[in-house]
C-alpha cells in the first residue's frame, strides 16, 4: 500500500479514486497538446494546453468531477493528452483516508465513516450501503448465548454502482429469544450492532446524505425541545395598528444522547451533511419528512475516561413556511417519536 506521502506526490490516476483525493494529472510533453476530460463518455473539458517545463499539468480535477459524481455516486473518468490517456473509476467521497487507497477502502468497508459498533434498538430502521452488489448476511446473537445466521438480506435500495441493505434489528428477532447484537457481513466487510434493550424513545429521527453521497439514519435519544420565535411587523392601517407581516421561525433543539467514541465521530457526518431530513414514524414505517437546516451544533468532547460524548444541535425547517401541521401524528406537539406518548 502506498504511503500518505506517496499518495500526495503521485501525478497519475489509479484504477479507483475518491473525488476528495483525486491527484493532479501530469503528462510528459515539450509542446502544446489538446487535453480532454470525459465523464461517463461526455466531454466536459477540451482545451489546448502548453507545457510547464517538460509536463502538461491538469490540476484541481476534484472541482470538475465532484458535481457529476455526487449525482451518480460513481463515474468513469478519462483524461486524454494528445495520444496519451489516463482513466479511473471515481467514487464520490469527501473523506481523506490518508494512506488508504480508494480500492482498498471500498473492498473492506461499507460506504460510511462509522468505524466501530453501532448502537441500535428494536423498531428502528437501519441502513447499510456497499459499493457494488455483494450479497450480505447476518449472524445474530441472543441473550442465552445462541446465534443464528440470516442469509440473502434484502436491498432497501438497488443501484448500478451501490446497494443499500435493510439491516434493521427486527429482521433478526427469533421467537422466545432476546436479541442482544448482530454482525452484518458483506464480502470482507463487517459491521457490528449492539442492542439497547431499554428501547429509548427517539426524537428526532434524521435521514442524511453522508460523505459518500449515501443516505444514513441517525437517532437522537436525548431531550427534544421546540423554540419558535416570531418577527412581527406592525403599522397603522387607518386608525388601527395591525400586524401586517408575521414571520415564524420554528426552531428545534435536539440532544443525541450518550454516544460511544466511534458513534461520536460518525455523528460529525450528520453535522457536515448538506442534505438532512426529519423522519416520522407512520403506520409502523420510518418515512422521510421535511428538509431541515441545521443552524448550530456543539460536538466537542475530550479523551477523559469518565466522559461520554453527547452532542446538541439546533435545526429548523428549510422551507419558508414554518407553519407545519403533521396530521399523521397521534396528538403530539413536535416530537417525531416511535411511541404513542404525548409531550
């Protein structure tokens, strides 16, 4: 495997690349050449370039490729200079993994930055994405020490470039046994889940686009508050003063609840996401709801052994109209929750 310094100094494409770590591409040449860049067969750049010294250099390819990769998740990139060319399969990813190559990462990891056990609970929808379509299986562990293998897990979403599997804990429940954890295997990739048997209420439930351009779910188990504010513009109309404009901002404050270090690092992907939606629990299913705008987040924590990371953040509806009424909810004021309790 190439070292980090070698990765930074290379000037040619590997067979598989991430958008965030696309290198500058150099071609040896002492005279001007026509340089073209094609993405999935479509020419997006075509210019005659002049050499700098003995090389023609094409820099900042990421800015050119990333918008296409975001829409398609994976694209085929070909850079041609005269009679020479370089090509790569480019996968959308905003992470820098240091000396880890893109090919090695996608072969050994799921399309998530979570690098540890994920805490889940009964009733939750859990999604897990993999590059390609390798078959996924599960080994579930129960409180009596027994295990059970589940093969051929179903796809929640299937695309040419990737597959998102439904790995919800309810799929691995066995009669008269208590599920305490399970491990998902897909090729050489593994992801462990640990059950929270207390089944805490979740509010809010967020579905967000992660650093790989893939949707993941995040559950908050701490306190959830609503804090609306109103900006009133008043004027005299005739002899009567009236509010002629009332602008409502419906702000929500959420608490992730206690987190492990692995999940704390993963939660930062929620805060850096540009696409976040609130989810609601209707008729036994989690359904995406309104688009959100996270306006503030506090995700600081230390390496103190006695401290468990716990993050808070503020969000509001992304749309202009904040007078949102959710008729499907059973009497709740503002908490998107699994149970039937009132605030």
